[in-house]
C-alpha cells in the first residue's frame, strides 16, 4: 500500500476521482447486459444481482488481499471491496466470482486455489464471498470502468480503508478463516 498522501497528492487524487466520475457513467459500459444485471428489492433492502452476486477474495501470503477501489458512480462508490458482481442465471457462485474477477481485475483462474466460501443470505438474495489463495503471483489490472484502482493490501491494513459496508461487516470473520492472516 502506498505511503499516506501529501497535500499535493491528495488534491491530485481528488481531481483524478472527479474526472473519472465525470467520464465513466452507468450505461456507457459496452456489451450486452445479462438478465442478472438488475436490482432486487425486499424487506431486507435493495441488492444488485437478480440471481445473487459473488465476489472474489484473493489472498496472497506475501502481498495480502486484492482490493478494488469502486468507481464513484457505482453503489457505495469510492469504497474498497472485492472484485465481483451479479451472477448469471444458473451460474454457480464460484464460477461467477472467478468470471467477475477476471473481467474487472484480470485475475487468472488457473493461478488461484479455492480456500472457502461464505454466504450472506437474506432469503430473496444472496452474496457469496469466494476466498482463494494465489498459488502463482500475478499482476491485477484495471480492465473495466467499475474500478478506480486495484491494490494488494496487507490484512492488517484492510480495515483502515473506507470499505464497502457489506465487506466491512464481513471482513473480521473472513480474515479469521484465511491461513496465516
């Protein structure tokens, strides 16, 4: 993780975020939308993913956790979370998390090994965190407009960031399950 920003760096970062938010808007993402790309609403609230959602928690023992700085226009934009998103109809959560992490961060499926899954379920919608171990190091790349940045963050530093609320509440339990974290 980079050192704390100086005053000039903070202003430059704010300009970058402002400019990125002005350029990238929902609907400007190319390609056909999947039927799963929709909001569901119920007694527990409004959630993204008609068929549920999943995210990939990539753990590299040397580098830490791969986190995504979410685009400003996205739900809880500007927070840090996991690469992931809406599942396709009939898609298994592990497959969906791997697909989304490839699309958003270039996470190569063959470089990771499944550790565990953790499900948050409200009855009409669920989110599955798919935790994987990076067996072979790789460089994550911002490969779509849903990310402002991708960073490897040591486990001790994760909770210091402004986290997506769902990830913030799940992180302590997820961390306890990671080997050596």
